[in-house]
């Protein structure tokens, strides 16, 4: 459907810099027809979808947090959901994306801050900064 057309039309430049990675969402190949280009409405619809996904992931991480406290899990990847939710917030343009990512980081720090194996790293703090930057520019 229309979402497939929108998703396929996104061009993501190869970059190690997260700020520039999504800077050219509407840059398409010169050979593509005008009707295949993403419109502003398509970009808004895609961003709304990203926000909805981030909200759902946020709900799931709250559930994960509730039960990981009581279970005392020592699994190696127990903190991966925190990183995924923060990435989801950092990849959408929303006025509260930075605050949401920071709240997830704070919860993560409260749960695993004293455990060097599971504690957040500088990478996660940078994700929160990216989320704040996008929320301020959106």
C-alpha cells in the first residue's frame, strides 16, 4: 500500500553521524517519477507512525521494568530493550522525544547503575542528547 511506497522511497545516506543519517529523507534518485516522491504529508505520516511505535515500545519497557525488578534477571541482554526504546524516541520528531528518552535512561540508571555490566554507557547518553536535539529542532 501507500506505506510501502513511502518506506521504499526513503533514502538513508551511509554515515556514522546520527544527526546527518536522516537529514535527507526526501532525497530521491533523479530517475524516479514525481508521483513517487515523498510529500510533506507522507513525511508527517511516517513521523506519526514512528511516534506511535515509540509510545508502544515505551509501554512495553515499563512492563519489562516492572517484572525485571521482581525477577532479578541476570541475563546479558536485559538492558537491550532500554537502548531500543531510546533509539525509537531519538528517531522521531516530537517535542517530548528528548524527555521520554531521558526518562528511559533514568529508569535504566536506577535499575542497573551500580552494575558495571548493565549500566548505561556514553553511547546511550549520546542517544538522549540526539533525541533532545531533534525535539528542539522539530
